[in-house]
C-alpha cells in the first residue's frame, strides 16, 4: 500500500518546486509531520520555507553533546530570525556514560562498529523519540551529497522508523543551495566560510579542499560507502 502511494506522489510532484511539495504535505499532514534539522545549509533553506508556510510546524534538532559552538550560535540566530523555538533532543545520559566507560571518550576513531554505536546513542535513539507520533519527517537530504544517497526519491518509506520520509530538496545541487541562501539572506553556519561543507559532530568533521566531495570532511578516516550515521540507512 505504501509503495503505491509513494510512487503516485513522486509522479504527482515530479516537476514541482520544493515549496509546493511542502505546502501540500504541511497542510495534508498537519500535526503529524515534523522537520528534523541538522542545521546544515539545506536545512536552513527548508526552515525558511516551512516557517513561511506554517510557523507552527514542528522543527527539531539533535544535540549529540559533541557539536560545534558555531552550531549552537546558529540555533539561536535561526530562532531569533524566524521567531520560532527549535526543539532540541539530547541522548540519554546513562547510555552515553556506559558507552564512554566501556569504549573510551573518542571510541569512534577505533572502528566503524564503535563509530556507529556512538551515532546510534547520540543520534538515532534521540531521533526515534523526536519522531514519536509523526507520520512524515522532512529532511534536507540531496542525491548529490553522497554515494550512499544517489538513489533517493523525494518521498520514501523509512523502515527503521516506520514512517514516510520527505526529501523536498532531493534534486538540488550545491550551487542551487547556496544561490538560494544568498538570494534570501538565510542564516547559515559560520563554519561553511572556513571550508566545512558538511557539518556534524566536532570530532568527526573537518574542513575540505575545494576539489573534494562535499561529504569528504565527515568521518574522513572511513570509506565513502560507509559514511552514514544511521539516521538514513536503508535496512
């Protein structure tokens, strides 16, 4: 049933702008839809669009406990700019403490297994709490971001969380993202001006060279095929 609906909607909005997609879903699923923002460039665009359509729509973000000061600054700037209050979800203290005692404070550098465990405790589990009661979650994912995302669709079924996932900017490239940000004067993370293309946790993110892939600075010690935190893995 879900697959037929998803296919129908993807056909219906195949040539639509993201703003039109958002208008439809925010109205149709009001009270059952939320936007999970990582405070990235794409997410700032979606925040601007969503607030313009429905200022009461749910927008939330994850504070892993290891994010950059510049990301906290951006949360404040975004709340002030759009007169909203982004919900912030944190990992469970007991789970973090147990992980650190058993594996070490910077366990993620030791193995992919450790890194995924850290991502699960700091990101995936808090996200599940944030998504409770929702039928659709909006993301800023784009196909061109990573080799793990090249087959994404605008609307997908998320098996891990048992709900629909909406990716309004799925077809946008990097130039379109930044042209829109400049045109609308949208606030963005100051680290982008310092060579950080994709920004996550501080220990797992670094600046990249202009010639490198936009995700090259995330978990740079791993192969590109493994560069997902678990929020968007397909099982």
